[in-house]
């Protein structure tokens, strides 16, 4: 399974996912030094692929949602929510919700440079 998200800036997205979450891209580098396609292995049968916004709309056959419009929230289980939150913010994440205890657990939410929301649990 591949989760595909649009990105305005492949280089910034690559750096963010590497620095914020420790994701490692795979594949040979393109002219901008970033693998093409830009993919990160998340599990044995799961990858995250970031597609340039213009190509994303062409690929899915409809316009890309405006930044800040979330049709999906991605959730990542981390060892330490506070530390993961700090790394993400240091890497350029937008703070959506600071770490706090919720009825379902201790959690935080950040958005990547393209506005995609990640829940840290």
C-alpha cells in the first residue's frame, strides 16, 4: 500500500520527513538530489509517496485540496510524544495541537510543510 500526498516543494518535504520523523527515502536521486519518486518506507508493505502538487492533481483526476483542508489525518505511534513533537517543530512543522492528555491517550498534532496533519501518539 502506498499513501500518496501532494507537495509543493520536494526538497523541503524530503528534509522535513527525514528530520521530523526519521523517515529514510529510497530510490536513486533526481536532478534536485531527492529520490524520484520521493518515497519513504513506513513498513513491510507500506510506503509514503510525495507527489508534486501539479502532478498529484493530474494523477488523481481532480484538483488538489487547498492547504489547510484535511481529508485525512495520519497517525504515527512514537516512543515519546513530547520528544517527537519537539523534533517535528524543530524541522518546521506547524503546531496543530500541543501535547496533551486526551480521553484516548497522550497525543499531539503537527502539520508538515504542505499542511498534512500528523497525529503523534
